[in-house]
C-alpha cells in the first residue's frame, strides 16, 4: 500500500497542463468497439481507471498500439465476444464503473453485451436502469443473474430505432444508448439526454465515423441508424474536473498558478462558481491565471444578502464532481457557504476528516453541509486520513497542502484512479509531497 506524505503551508508557483478528460476517455474508448477499422485517440490520461479499460479492451481481442504519451490506435476487427462470459471478465469488469459503456457498442455490433455489476466510487446509489431501459426500447432482451450480479442484453436480429424519454439525464446512460442506436435500423430520438461537453465529444467522434446524430449539445438527440461505421482520429478535451481542482489548490495555498490550454468554451459555469467564492481568475488566451491571494478571498452573498448556496445540477449546471473541491476551498474563505450535493447521498461524508483538521463544517444531512470560513485566521492542522473516493481524495490532498504540519493520506489509489502523476506534477510547482510504501 502506498501513501502520500505532505508537508503543508508552502506557496506554489508555476504552470500546469491539465490531463485529458477521464469521463470523456471512458466513453471514447468504448466507442472504438463500433468499427473494425483503426481508430486513433490522442490525449488519453494515464490513470488507473483508463488503463484498466484499455486492458479490458485488449482482453476482448482489440489490437492496441501505443504511439506515444497519451496516443493510441485501436482496431476491433477480431473481437472475442466469448470473453464476456468468462470468470476473468466478471472480475475485471466489476472493478471499473466505466466498463458499463462497452455494453451499448457490443450490443449494436455483435447482438449481445454482458457486464457484471460495476464498481467505482462508494458515493451512494448509482442506477443502471436508464442504460438497460434504453436498450430494451431499442428491442433488446434483458436478463439479470441476481446470484452473480451479472447483467445481459441480447438482440440477435439487431436493434430497431425508437423514441424514448429518459427517466434521468444520465451521462453514461445517454452515451450507452447513443452508441447502441447509431447502428440500429431506423431513427431513434432520445429526449432528456445528457448534454455535457464529453457527451458532445462522443457524438462528434461518432459522426466523424459515419454516424448521423443531430441535436448535439441539446437534450434532444436524433440518431438515424447506419449500417456500419469507419475509423477516425479523435483528441480528448482537457479534464474540467482537474482544472477545477487546480483552481481550488491555488486558492487554498494562496499560490500563483497558470493552468494551460483549458478549453474555456467547455468549462461552462465552473469559473463563475469559483468567482462566487471570491477567487480571482483571469482569462489569458486559452489559459487560466490565478494570482496569489495574499489577502484571502471573500464569498459573495446572494442579491438579497442570504447565504451563498452552491449546488450541483445536470449540465449546463455545476458538476457534482467539483462540489468536494468547493467545500474544501470554502473552509478558508471569508464568509459562509451552503453546499448542496443533490445527486449522490454519500459524497459529503468525508467532511469529518476536515473537521478533524479544524474546519468549521456543519453536516445538515447526507446532502447538505454549511461551511463557516476561517478567512485564513486559523489554518488547518495536519492529520492522517484515508481517501474514500477520487474527488474527496483530491480535496483532502488540497487541504493537506494548505495545512500546518505533515499530513499522511492513505488509500491513494483512489486519487491515482483519476489524477495522472499528481505528486510529480505538484512537486514541479514547489509542493512538498512524497509517495511512500507502507
């Protein structure tokens, strides 16, 4: 087991380049299964979850060639669909939540797709109903083995387009349904579709492969099925969650940091949410410049003077993946903030670790926490803690970098699942962090 040892209280300075977007990469990598032709993907992040998916694709018989850092070619002309029914796959597929998105492409191209109950973060219930109801609407037959927690969908005669209204705007559910529908016979409409930039990227990639998807960027997608898709080359966007993490880090450590090539047009409300916390962000070309906040940062109240509330919502609302970061940043703000995590009921349960460090947080219920900012008049204190999930893990890391003393973070595999070489990149801008084996 590895841990991070962090000596906090050091101000950082320099430039950082965000990694490729994890959530986009999970969708894009699954989409390569839709064609026997070669697909080239660039800017793939080198993180545990993505590497697990690449390994899974290799075990399915996908021919994979690494061209350079973050660049690969994939060719799926000899896919071994039988691997899906092996014990090895049940173990491998169950360790990665993103593996659910191989089902749509496999169902569309080969007439069947199986998946064990996916793992991932322990952040509360994460429904799969949207995925499978979509496949059933397209004509697939669904089965579930309760004993093995094994899901299956089959359509030996192919899929047929349908009109559907999703019960929730699930990003992975929308992606899975779209990937199944592109090879279905006839037209499919998906209403209440997710419209995150990463889903838009998937649709753009599929269209470049020969798919016919319209309404991209809206919550109503129309897909005209085609007989086959061809190869393409695709570049993954920078990771907006990592960009938000760097913003939070800069504010908490009062550091001067420039985040390079952030793709401003795909950040949505993220910059404005951090500005509501009083953080100064400057747009310099396609970079974000965060100056040293020597005097801290002051929370902006609502127009009527009531406490600022920051809540998550489907795109173009604020992403739930950054609420943990915002919560940590609020612990040193001047002013109070109500954090409302609507989408996952266990994501705020890491706040006890911050309270141990001296943060003033009142956990109202599983979804809401009030943060009373210190305004840097009282710094957080170092402690030993464990990372419960990816986003809480990076939030605790940010807290440790701002704290007085040396902190230890255990279970750092959770952080490595979503952040590429984070310790090396932090040391490059002056952080005192080491990775140790225990």
